[in-house]
C-alpha cells in the first residue's frame, strides 16, 4: 500500500453515490488498515446546514469517517470559492507536515462536471503533480461529445492525473479474468478463434428505471451500460495478456482490443442490433412517443487475427426475469455433447464455472452436462466492494482499473453508426412485458 498523505475531496458529498458507496468504502478500507496514516476527507457541499452524521446511514463503522472528515461549503461555480478551498487544503497539508496528494472525486451530475473541471484547473490545483481527478460516467453522450470532453479535460489535467471510473472493472471476477487466463494453461492455450465459437457479455436487471425518468430518457440502455461496462468487460476478454508483472499495460491492451472491434455488417439494422422497451415505460416517463431503449443487444466482430470469425454479442436490459451479470465463452463442437461452456460470473454469485459432459452412473451409456464451479463466497469470508477497490487503486496510483481517454473515444466510435441509425428509425423497437427473458425478447 501507499502511505502517502492523502486528502480526498468529495465534490457532492451529500449525494446518493457518496452516501451509499464512497463513505462506506473509505470506512471499510480504514478498517483493514490499508488507508494512509495521514488521510482526510474534505466533503464539498452547497448546502449550508448539512450535518455529517446525516450522510452516514449506509456506513457501518462511522467513527473513522466522523474523526477524519470535514465539510466545506462552497458555490461550485465560483472561482473565488475554489481559491478558498485551495487555501484550506494547503492548511491541512501543513498539518500533515509533508507533501500530500489531492484526490478530487466528482460525485455530481454530468452537466456540472465540465465547469468544475475548468474551475479546478483555473485555480491552479490541477498543476500540482500530486493532484488526481476521479470521474464517474457518462463520459460524453456520443463520439463528438466524448472527444470534446477529452480535449476539455486535457486543457487542465495530464492523462496520468485522470481516473475514469468503471466500477465493473473493479469487481473480483473482472480483476481475475487476466489471472484466470494467464495462470491456467488449459484456457491460456485455447483463448482464440481456433477453440472459441462465441463470446457473450450479459447484464440482466430485474429492476426498472426506479423513478429516474429524466436520466433514463436522456440515456437509454446503449449509453448507460453497453458503451461503458459491457465494452470494457469485452475488452478484458479479448485483449492480449500483459507481460509478467506489467499490470500497468492493461489499459493500453484494452484499448488495442477495442480499436479492432466493429458492429457486425448486415443488410439491415435488425441483423446486428435489437432494442426494446418494457411495457409501461412510456407512462413512467410521461412520453407516449418515447423511443428510448430499456433493452439493447448488439453483435460485434473483431479484426484481430486471433478473433476473426468469433461471434460476439453484448446484451443488457431492465425489468427482465433475472438479475445477473456474466461473460459466457462457448467452445467449438463437433457434436452436441461437446458443447463446453465457460461462465465468468460478476453477480450475484461472483465466481467461475465450466460445464463438462460426463457419463451418468448406471448400466446404460447416458451422458449429462455438469458444472465445475468456483464461487468466491465459498473460500473467502468477504469480498471488497467495487468502490473500495476503485478508491484504493486511485490512492496508490494504479490505473489498471480505470478507463483511458483513448478507450472512451473507441467505445463511442464502435457505437457511432448505431446511435445515428436508432436516432432516425422507429420500426425496430420491441415492446416487451416486465419479467421477460432475453431469449423471449430477441427471438
């Protein structure tokens, strides 16, 4: 671990993300003893009378947060207030008595992030070598806006200062994809087009939009999950393995995998992409003509020689029958009973399973498929929450779990033509009842 004195500045500490994820995560890291000895949270808020204890409903061990947090009231759009914040951070650094890193975590709506980044930059805070910027998605809404946002950030921060958060990459199974591929010769030597027929990345959610009408009408399933989480998980699956002890190569290897991905070619839109909307959505958002998709499934191809010809499908949807996230690897077969399947489960039961065929006990020659299963919960008493890993890696300066600017632009590049097609087409929206399965929607 890094014992570098650290100030975590949470801009928007009174927001839901901070209360549900960030503060509990910091509390848990502190409980394990893996947090720097000199550590302070400065919670930036626009609310004048907010009390810290009202933000700790989801934090089990409150003492550490209470003893190491102070609230700082400011106008997020006032340049003078950033100067005041800078002065306070300098005072804390003097109290620490040594050089301190500043971690700015923007826990705010995307529409105000751009102005905050600019004001942090103009205040001079971004010029400090030990200043880091942590950003939540979305990183733009299309290819053009993503490029503009990247250029805007580059005006004030160097690439190594920026940490774009994709909490799916911080899940234990996602982190273990590299170890699993690298440490098991059976899979390491068969991780290519010669043995693999199809790769699927699935995020199925039971919940609907849960009252987030404004957000979801402006976003949809393609932007909300496929552009970020699913494409990043796919990149982890397709990328070349890093050299031994070179985990810092991972972001660039993911980028190279993304760079070679494209939507499958087809005569019509329906041949490579399907979108759906659950019944009742239009009433929830009060828009009887809404074309916003709550379900999306797309087919991709890779030009990488190792993956040419392998079918790739990404699928996500809300108000479905099951809640599950997994990466499925289907192996080539000559006969039906050879159809081995590898499942990398991210939720709800993190782990790995591999299906094999075996003879049933008895006199007759009958065979059945069975799963060789590994679950983290069977071997470990606790798993770090994704945001614990995100914050810890940012503190120690490990970029391997964070998306780079190049990756963000590539994900939008992959989806650009589909976004444009869906913006002008109206014939292809599938209306499905809540509780549907993926197979029922795309069949």
